[in-house]
C-alpha cells in the first residue's frame, strides 16, 4: 500500500521510517509534492496508520487502512493490563471533591502555644531580641 505522511521532511526532502528488521522505507516527494512510499509490511502499516501521521495515498485504500487501524486497536486493547480497566462495580470518582487527608492533623505539643497572628483589637508585636517587645511605629499614631 502506498502511504503518505504529514511529517515535515528532513533537509534532503525525505522522511525515513525503519521497519522491525531495521529496513529503511524512504518517503519522497511525488509529482504533486506529497511524501509517499510503498509499504508492504502489514505490521509496519498498522503502526504507521495508527499514529495519525500517515494515511493512504490512494483513495481506494482508505477502507483497507481503516480495517488495519481497527485491527491494531484491538491488538492494543488485548495487550492492556486488565487491572488498568475500570471495573463495573467501582463507584465513579468525583473529580471536584476535596482531598481526603491521610492522617489527622498533629496535636499541639504540651507547652506550645498556637500563634494565629494578631487579633483585630491587638497591635502586632515585633521581637527585638531585648527583654521587651516593641510595637512597630508605623501603625501607632502620635498624640
């Protein structure tokens, strides 16, 4: 089957694809400027057609190419790990739900005081390292 690609060509105007046995398949410009190549390896055709970057150059081959893509998809589905498929018994997951904490928040250690910052009726206090605390001057009004 003659395939066409939408991949941008290299500087020499070609796209090279290697098969399973490392054989080269070179896509070259035809008389219309399309990059085409005859591919006879069915497994390679399945892989190329499944990428979405390759399609049949001849309109008559579209049905056969679609059948190859369906066959490749069935093979992929059979290869999937059954544990990855959701079970019918599983409840649907609410993707907008809040996260569930894995463990409760740690309790305050005895003797520690929880600091929630200054309250509305209190001025913030800045520690100076001296024995007394000093309120910031920028918030105090002078009388």
